[in-house]
C-alpha cells in the first residue's frame, strides 16, 4: 500500500521510527542532502538525539537538458558519471568538464553558506545516516555515498521516505543499508508523494541546522 506524506516534516517523523536502533548512537550522524532533505533530516536527527549536518551534492545536468543528469559531484570531491547519458554527447565534447567546474563552484558556495566557519565533515569511524526527501534516479545519492566512502565513513545508511524501485536497487549496491518507507512500482517524481512539496530555501536550511545544534547542546547540559 502506498500513500502520500503531508509534507517533509511528516515524512521525517515517520522515517525516524524505522531508524530507532540508532537512537543516541555516539558514532552516528544524520547527513541531509540540501535543500529538500534538510527538513526530513532535521526530524530524524531530533527524534534520535543525533547531530545534524549537510552533505552537499550537485547534479551535472546536460547542457541542452539541465534536468537530465550526466552525473553528480559531492562534498569530499566524489564524482559519479551516468554513462547511459554521456553517450549522447558529441565526440570530443568537453561539456562534462565545463559543467563540473561550474557545479563545484556552486558546491563550495553552498558549503560555506550552510557550514559557515565550522570545519569540514569528519567521518572516519562514524556511521553516516544520509537523508533526502526521496530518490528518483539515485544518481545524486550515489554521489553522496561515494563521497562518504572517500571520507572513510565506517557505515553508510541511506534513509528516505520514498524511492523508485530502480533507485533503491542502485543505492543498495553502494550503501551498507537502505531504509525507506515505500518504493512504489509506478514512480515519476518525488513530489507526487507529498501533499505539500514547497521549495526549501537556504535560510530554512541554516535555521534548521542551527536549531538542531542548539537542541543537542541543551540536551548535553541536562
């Protein structure tokens, strides 16, 4: 049986129930993919008493069709390419390098915007619970997983409210665990599984990150 979530907050609270075994795990951290994954990740981190951070991933869109992903780049320098799409590029094209350079610049800007002066992610020996609001193709999440591998994460858990069957299989091949509430057989877009699927803005991302840090600090003082 499939259903629609009210919004990302609703989805995050439901997802947290499936992740209860990581409650207060000293080695675990929730890593949300901005922007849409952050409201979901915030609810997961709050419910489990875990720190929340972001893992920035940027899609490499085809120059003629930006929504079609040639691949993705992520924090830590991981690059994932989609060979099925790349074969449509003209011979000798440098489109991948051009788009990659532009997206790496935007990735650095977002890292600075969201993280401020806080240090880069330290994942060695830790469990990363990577959260997004859903998976369509899985290309962006695959880049995130590979980025965490390059940072020597001990265990990588991908957690999403909804995913296509194909994306779930793709991510299961690279992550240690995939947790999802539903994988509908007929899947066209993540937004179709939400009653409200508004754009998440940078200010909301920063606010939720700050709120999560404050709540965790307050809890450690009690």
